[in-house]
C-alpha cells in the first residue's frame, strides 16, 4: 500500500490536474482490463509504469494542441 501512496497516487493526481477527474477513470479501466498475472502480484509497479506511459501521451497531446 505504501508503494501506491508514494509512487502511484501522485501520478494519478497529476493526470487529474491536467485532464480532470473523469479522465482518470479511463486509464484505470484500461489497466484493469489488460492486467495479467504478473500485474496482480505487483500492482503498484504495474500501475506506476502504466500511468507514467499514459502521462507521456497526455502531455504530448497537450503540446500538439497548443
């Protein structure tokens, strides 16, 4: 749990600040659908990697739309 609080939640907060709370639900639903057995054992690591990749996409999209 501390891994989520320390490493993952701040990244989802960053996404919320960029796109709003409703847009946090989409990547979480995607991760839930795509996770495999490895992810279930290491959920904090899996979520961190997923949100880091997604934030890169979101930031790139925002730059392209400026």
